[in-house]
C-alpha cells in the first residue's frame, strides 16, 4: 500500500504557482526534469500556500470563539510562543518567540487562542514591527482589556544568509497599550517573561 498524504489546496492556484516555480528553476539554470527536482515546483507551491495561510484566517474571529466572562483583573501571560514568518522584503524566513500579556476587564480568552492569533498574523508576508502591532491591536480591539503587551524576539534569515550576513544578531520589538504604558506594570511583565518559572 502506497503512502498518501492528505492535503487540501486549490488545484488551480497550486498549478499556477507550480508553473511559476518551474519557470524560476529554468531561469536560475537548473534542470527541472532531473530526479531531485521533478516534484519541487509542486512542493514549493504547496509550501508557500501553507506559509502564507494567515491571509485566510480572521484573528478577531479566533479570539471571539473562546471569550468568557470572568471576574479576574490581574496579568495573564503566555510566553515563549514559537513563531515562523516570511519577511516581505526577500520572502526569507524569520523566526523566534512571542510573549503576550493582557489585563482582563471582565472577559478572558481561551489560552490557546493567543498562539493562534500569532500564527494568523505570522503566516503572512510580514515585517516584525508590524507583526507586533497586529497582535496587540487584535487583542485590544476584541477583548477591550485594561492593557496588552507583546514582545517578539526573532532572527531573520535575510540578515544571516545574504546582505550583511550577521549570524548572531536578533531583533526585539515591543508594543504596549493601557496599563502596560505604566512603568511599574511594564517592568513586572518584562521581569516575568525573562524569568524561568518552570
């Protein structure tokens, strides 16, 4: 019995992208008919669709699917959320971790929804700065909490593989709303995401 992986992709879109990847292989001087490359255009077509499937996701809907009334108004933190995205300038990967906190105002959200909205925004062509604000704004607008904090730490392959070629540099971005603009609250959050509690 042969192995068959079940994936769902729009056939027309997949074939259109596949043809373009085939053209790219021709243009860089490769032989797309050789054994190792026979299925590469199709694989690459499906890969780019998966890596950018965030365009099909609605972060607000993700959050609203698990909102609960709760009388809790202390900081909620989900840290070390793995993220993978594509830089919109070179379409090369950047990856790292997101740390999210919010202070509820009568509503909490299912914890798994915070990593899901990270994915919804990261699985698009992005810059790290906008990704940080996208996440903050989605949480602030949907939950209307007392404040939201997001810190993202990532490494960018466009800096490591080409151009400046710096292997050990990392980029940190942050965004804060409401109570997190208060120095004391922000410092508590930064100390908590920097500590090892496990």
